[in-house]
């Protein structure tokens, strides 16, 4: 009698899982997958940091500029979401060959490809309009990010060259620039340092994924660095990229000594894990360490920028 339900319980169970509600949940899940919500959310943080630091260094207040802040966050998020949707549309012919992408709505057929394309275009246009409500510079940077990701990365370099990771890093580095430009079109040196941090952070982050998913990329015909040149070359390049981050915190000395110490420790910690890779026998395990550290690195670093300027 353990599995016996009372009538009210059974009715409640049916109501809670009605086809309408399940359809809504499925639609939302598919939409979030198409726009790559994880990428949108992470870039939301870096865009806000750019906005926050621009407000801090220009002496402006958050509440006084709340409309600009909202337009910048919405605009950048929509442009990124639109770009990701178009990326899903274009890559639907190879996504079924990879474990992590085989369940995307564009692969399973849940959403018609042309609808994904239209959605990507509409989201990008809406995002650009929102950015135009801040400054022309912010909108132009948003367009540059879109062109780099969709045309230079997705359509041109991703399937041809191992340098595709570096090219894609340009688009991933523009969010803090967009945020800063929305408040101050005359981009300060600090804004460019944020861009450089984001740009240099991405190759070791994505190469760690490429090592873990090496065979999947090989099956899909994508010439990622570990597929073409092997793990040894990939590990060396990852360590070089991480080492390039070491001097950047010193250009942010105006954020204070505590931040400088934290950022330096984060860089040294990542470099130490990187150097461990030359002794570890399990390359995949090492790549997981690098990947997890990279995620925590970026979150801690950018949140810390906001905290030290808010105190």
C-alpha cells in the first residue's frame, strides 16, 4: 500500500504536471539553451563590473544613471544572446557529433532552424537599439563583438584554424568595454585592462575544455589546438597565456593594495596549477583543474573589483 495515492493527491499530481505547464517548461529550457544562458550570465557580471567601475572613476552615482545601467545590461545581454542563437543555427550540422551539444534544440529538431536564425537577428537588433540609448561607442563595441563572434569565429575560423580560440576571445572580452562605454564613451585605461584580462583569460579556459572534449572535437572536424598539435603543445600555450595575466593587476593599482594582492595571488595560484600539468600524468584530470579554477578566478576577480570600490 506504499504507492497508493488518495484521490486529491492524484489530482494534485496531475495538475502539477499538466501538458501546458510541461510545454512552458520545455519552451523555456529550449530558449535558454539556444541563447546559451551560461555565457549570457557570465558576461552580465563582467558588463556590470565595467559599468560600476566607470561610475566609480567618473564620480557618477548608480541611481542617477539607473536607466543607462539597465539599457546597457539589457543591450549587451540581448546582443550576446542573439549571437549565441545564430551560432547554434550555424553549427547545427556538427553539434550532433559532440556529447555536450547533441541535445540542443537545433539538433533535436524541437525548433526550426529558420526560427532560431530569426530569433538571433531580432535579439541582436533589440540589443543594439538598447545600447544606442546609452552611447554610440557602446553600440559600436557591441556590433564589433557580434561580428567577431558570428562571422570571424563561428563562420570563418572555428572550422579552419587552431587560432579560432584566440579570435573568439575578442568577442568574449568586449562586455566590460560595453559597460564602461555606456557610462563614459572616452574609454579609460582601466577599461582596456579589463578587456585584456578577459581576452587573455579565455584561451586557457577554453583550451581546458578542448582537452577534455578532444575526441568530440576531432569527430566534429573542429581543429582545436589539442586535436591538431596534441596535449603537450596545448599545455605549454595555456601556461604562457596564464603567465601573461601576471602584470595586469598592477595597472589596476588605483583599486587599492588589497585588490592588487588578491589578484596577484589568484594569478600565481592559476600559474602554479598550470605548471603542475608538466608533472601530472593524467592530462584530462589536470585540464579539469584548470577549467574549474578559471571559472572561480574570473568570478572572484570581477566581484572583488566591485566590492573594493563599494566599501
